[in-house]
C-alpha cells in the first residue's frame, strides 16, 4: 500500500519552477526558473559582500563593518575579488534576461520623458499593457548593468594604480564613488519595489512562482500571454 503524499498544486508549481518559466500550474504561474533565481541571488550576495567590505575602505565612519570580515586589511583583499565575482554574476544575469528587458517604443516615451515613474509610485498608472516586466524594471536593469561596468573598470584601475596616470586615477576614484552611490540607490529602490510596491515579487525570487491574482494585477499582459487569453483577444 503506497503511503506517498499526493503532490499539491503549489508543490507542483515549485517543481515546475526548477526548469520552466511562463507556465501555469494550477492557481500559480512560474515566473523565474531555478537558474534565473540562483544567478539573481549570486549577484545580490556578491554585491553586499562588496558593499560591506568597501564601505570601511571608503570612509572611517564605517570602520565597524571591517570587523565583520576580520579587519580592514582583510577587507582590502576580499573587496576586489568579490567585485570580480559580482561582475561575473552580473554578466550572466545580463545575458539571461536581455531578451525580456528590451524597452518597447511606448515604454521609452512614457518612462523616459512622460513622467510614468512618479505615476507608478503613486499607483496612478494604467497597467493593462504591462508585460512580464514594466518599463521601470527594464530601465533599472540597464542602469544596473551600466553601473556594474563602471564599477568594474574603475575598480580595476584602483586595484593597479601604478599602471595608470595620476589624472586618470583621480577620475577612476570619482567614477567609482559616484557609481557606487547610484548603485546603492538603485538597490534600495529595487528592494522597495519588490516588497512594498509589488508585494509578492520577493516570493517569485525564492519559490519562483506567483499567484494568478498577482500576475493579473501587476503584469496583466504577461498574465494574458501565459494563460492564453491574449491569443483569444486578438
């Protein structure tokens, strides 16, 4: 007599999320497969290692962070290697998500010059045509990618300062600092969007799935596409 527990619909969705995306399983939709989630968390973890090893190097007021890693000298060793690991994870993530992050003409107009960002934060937008990612998420993807490149190039110059002219090194320090500040602001905004503006997003990066109701509310065109309603409308 078999004692195996039957697979619940929510369990089936999580199992499907190991290798699939954009599929409906019961009342849930797979949004991110396991590979996508792993590379996202790899980039996130390496970024925070860079953050907590870089802050005490950047300013003495953050010196207490150095004790988390065994001292300032250890931070100076860990930081550049963590930076390389972060950039490697960012490259993989860029290639993996590039196809979904191309800005549509309407999104360029609305999000770059149309004031859509402030409307979105005030919940005043009509999201009926929003796909898997909205224009703001796509813009953030491109900004993060450019910031990661800026941090890498300036960081490599700071790692080998004797190989570059003094003026170029001063520019590298400036670029590294400004890019870091921009990147930190983007990450705070990213966390806000994933927890407050669109609650349920965080779960999609842990379990890989969202509910049908969440998808219909926040990304209705994507919901219609994965459920087949879009083809029936056309």
